[in-house]
């Protein structure tokens, strides 16, 4: 059910987006029907899961490591890349803060950064970004009168004042202009620019997101009850508890005073002592009768179901039930999902950090970009076997083969072929085609010249003139012709 004031809605934070930006106060109930799954209830539950469930925490940590394995800047200009990476190295805590921010973003669905700026000339530039460790304590003030009270930060009720600002109760709702309040929290308001919000998955409320572990809240509630039973079983099975009853001759229980006296006698017994009592007694061990259900299969299902949204089972510590074929096929959708997550996070961080640096330092190249790194989904043995096949097919260099084996590169190793390099001849990808064409042209020219040298020349239209032998008669004729001329 949506209860709201339309006039306040259209003039408030929601603006004129009457459909896509509408809030909702009707959320689903938990399985035990004891709580409503509001966005902040879900965030608090996920925070508890990460704090108490090792398998969920480990799966989320692995996914965050795949997403942001190595933070660094890249640029075609060496000076720009060096300056930006030096800026990053001067802030060793920034990488840790961004890693925790990534975990909250993926698991909880809502992550917040608190930026700190420094003055460089006339410009404000990002100096540090701090992750908000408890996203469930940040509320969007849907009825804010201005951007100066855009966010509400929840504090413990024993805190009365912070930064010269007195704390008070704030009414919380999930609908713009609503007069139906979902909660009443103790805290302060801060301006819009003081916090940067990054949402992940779809949520019933457009003002908050959902994480990969949000849908596992019911699973973890059931798993928690099973673990409680295990704890009780371990407690009572590990201790030798007995129920002892003492009776008189007529079968009635002894007086309480006498029972206290017997109890004191038990307490004062040494290890080698025995107790003699002229009373009838009955002793029973306080143990389980063997019909208790430990629900191991159910707990295993809950663990796998909760962790399936994080990383494939073959990448977790419980991978003994996954075959190599399953692992190989699972890498395809996981890689697609990982690429999409990385692109979103990289664009978001570049819009905050890189944009601020470029606006402040004009000498930086425009192609400066913050990279998250790329994690390999293959083991070192798989990587080496793949590169070995490429090397044998002359599709990889000798140095690439050494890198796949975990070794350093060698001089002259950037060559194609099946044998190690014996000289310093290098071949680059750009010159390979032109070199082959040049060699082919030389071979054809050599063949043509060789054929001309080895084969005899043939004369075409050869005319043969046969001269008659000289005689006295011919000589006389020639002399007469000369005189007549």
C-alpha cells in the first residue's frame, strides 16, 4: 500500500518522475513473520552474515579479489602514468578502502564513499576516499528541504553531539512525501556531496539497491537455527550430566535440608573418595536418545544456495564435488559476469578519481584511466599448457611461454618458433607480414635471374646471307659497274 502526498512528491526529491522514482512501504516479511524486509533491515542482516558466516565472507572476498586484483593507472603518456601511479602510491590506504567498498557494493548492494578534498591552486582535488563500513546506517532523507540535509547518518543513542551538531530523532520513510513512517532513528543530517552512493542490483525501493547476499537472508536464518541446535548438542553431549533422586524407605523423597547436605557431601568429595548413603537413590544420565536430526544435508544445501551468487563452487574451499568439465563450463558465464561488474566499477571510480585529477592537473594526458587489473581464471598449469600449444603453433613467443611458467623473460625471447632463441633476432607483429612479402619477392627475382643465366638465348627471325666466293669474272663485273656510275 502506497500512502503519500502527491503535491509533496512532485516537489520533493522525487521530482517529476512519477513512475520510475516512486517509493514503496510494502515489503516482504521474513519466514518467521517477525520482521519486514525493508532495505535497511536487509542490509543489517547481510552485515551480520558477513560477520558470522565464514563461507559467505570468503566467497564475497574472493569475488572482490577477482573484481579489483590490482589497482593502477594507465596512459599512453609515460609521464602522466608515472604521476598518477605516484599519486596512488602516496595513499596506501586507498586501495584497502576501495576493496572494502567493492565488498559492500557486491554483497550488501549499497556502498558509500566519504570523499576528502584538498586545495591545489584554485581547484579542489580528491585527496582520499573512505568507505562507510556500515551501509545500513545511511538513510536518504526523502523529505529533505534542501541538499544540505540530503543524507541521514544513524548514531548510537548514547551519542548526544558530534562536530558541533546536536543529534535528534529523524522520521524515515521509503516514499517521497509520505506521512506513514517506517522508522524513527537517532542521527544527524549531512549535505549531498558529503557521501557518494553506489547501488548494485534491483530493489523494490528505487533509492537503494540489493546485493548478491540479500536474497540469502532466509537461508541464513534457517542455517542459524540449525547451528543453534548443534551448539546445544555439543554442550550437553560433551558434559557428563546426571539426574540423581534420593528416597526414604517408604519411597518418598528426602527432605530438602537432607538433600542439601548430600549435595554438599558430593561437592566436597576428592577424586579418590567414595560416598556412602543409607538412602535409596536413582541415577539417570542426561544424554540424547539417538533420534535427534542434525540436518546436515539441509545445512549443506543452504550453504551452497547462499554462496552460488558469489563465486562458482569450484573456486571455493568446498570444490571436491565439482568436476573439471563443470569448472571449465562455469568459467564462461562467470567471466561475462565479472567483466560486466568490472566495467561498472571502473567507470564509476574513473568518474570520481580520474576526472578530479584531470580537472586539477592540466598537464595530464586525456587518456589517463584507472584500471582494476585482470585476474586469471586458470591455474598456472592450465595457463602453461595453453601457451605451450600456442608456442608450438608459432602463435606465442618464447618469453610468453616463460611468463606462463612463472619465470622471468630473457633477452632475445620475443621470437616465434619452437626452439629457444640463439641470437638477438626479434620479430614484431607489425613487421611479420612485410618481411614475408619481401622474402617472397627476393626469391622470385632470384629464380628469374637464375633461369636467364642457365638457359641459352634463342634468336628469332634469324637471316642467313650466303656470299658467293670471289672470282675473276665477278671482280670484272664489279669494276665495270663502278665505271658506269
